[in-house]
C-alpha cells in the first residue's frame, strides 16, 4: 500500500509534515510506503537532517504550492505541478491508495471531485468530524462545512455515507443514525429536517433512531449525527473553542482532552472514488502522524469501494 502526503500544505509546512511522516512511518506496517510530494531536494535534505533515511520513503517532485489564499477552483488547473495537483493525479491513476493533506481544504475538495471524481449516485460529497462522547466512544458528525445548504435527499445520503464510514472504519456493525434537530419529536424543526426525518424513518438502509438535540451530541446517543454543513461547522468550531478555552484557563480534564484535534489528525471526503484525507491547517507533527495512520485505516477498510458498491 502507498499513502501520499502533501509536504507543502498547512501552516507549518514542510517541517510538521516531514516530521509527522517520519513518526507515522515508524508505526505503519512494513508493507506501507509513504509517498512524499514536494520539492525533491529539499525533502531529501530535510530527512537527512532529522536522521531519517530518504530510501525509506518515495519522493515525488512537486515544487509548486497551492496556498490558503489561492482560489480553490482556479488553483488546481493553474498549478499542475503543485503538491496537491500531483497528489490527485497519482490517486486518479491508482499509483497511490490514499492522499492526505493539511493544505487548502477547498482545493482538496475540488481536486477530489474533479480529478478523482464523485461516485455515481452521490449528489454531494461531504466531510466529517469525530465527536467524543461521555461513554468513551465517538460519534461521526456530518457534514461539517463542505455543504452549507442542503436538500432532503442530500442529507439522506449523508446518513448512508456516515453509516458506511462508522461500520467499515470504526467497526460499528449497525450504527445508530440520528438527525440533529431542535426537538426530538418528528414534527419539530424546519421544512428541511421534517422532510429528512420522513425519508430516514422510512429507510431500510440505515438504523435511524430519530432526532437528537444539541445537548445530546456528546452523550453517545448516536454513532452518526446528520446535519447540513452550516450547522455542523458551527458545532465543530464551538467544540474546538470550548477545548481551547479550557486549555487557556489551565483546566485539565480527561474527557475534554479528547477534543484535541491532534488525536484524530484528519477526516476523509466521503462520496468520491478515492481515499482522500483532509487534515487541519494548523496541524503539528503529531496531528500529521495521526492523519496518515487514519489514511491507512481508511484505505485498508476499502471505504471508497464499499461506498461505491452501496450506491451502485
């Protein structure tokens, strides 16, 4: 198996990405090869300076950078030699089994949709986040930002995608799926959530348990929590803000420590033909390491293949 990583993406590139790749390489199985995409000579020199052997990695020369300020739609065709563009080319050609980056999220979404392509039947790909629950488990929240406006059929597909992700990557045999709403009753909410509730309640594809409210997100009531990307992003950023506020005040808590993004590293784009993992732009070496370990778990599970089978 080969996993590609964009060495030039993120706020702390290339240092955090190279250091994270070295850490991940020590924990990954021996038959997994990390493919480092960036300036070839600079990567070799950096690896040697850290006491790592460049021969332990595959290095692909991709010297251009898609920055956080580049327009996502224009950046991919305008910078064909960028680490992100080359990474998607390799993934599309199946020369790597997964591609991970902490770089421009919009460019990663555009590249995933137009270079790797959306799985037939998928209306809109989405991204997820892991939400720690009180009982020690985790819930998958989706969408968390890629689709601010959604129609009922889109949210229905999110439920199916989240269920497949929870089953194949996290090993939950029959994931409990809930719809995030302002009340538990099926008649509560806006026109969108009322329509989605009806679709999910009649579905045999997912184990739908009904609506849950915001206060239940962290209680472990559901394995998969479905919402539009506008709502999901607010929930995610609020959770991150609460964690950083507690750290700022010097409050140490075992449960809230699980909100540290470093623990999860990255999340896959669900609904595209390849395994694409997006990491946080502020990722340090530990977060990059965990992003690559998760990319391995996603690729090993055959998630993209499972999703394709489900929708076709």
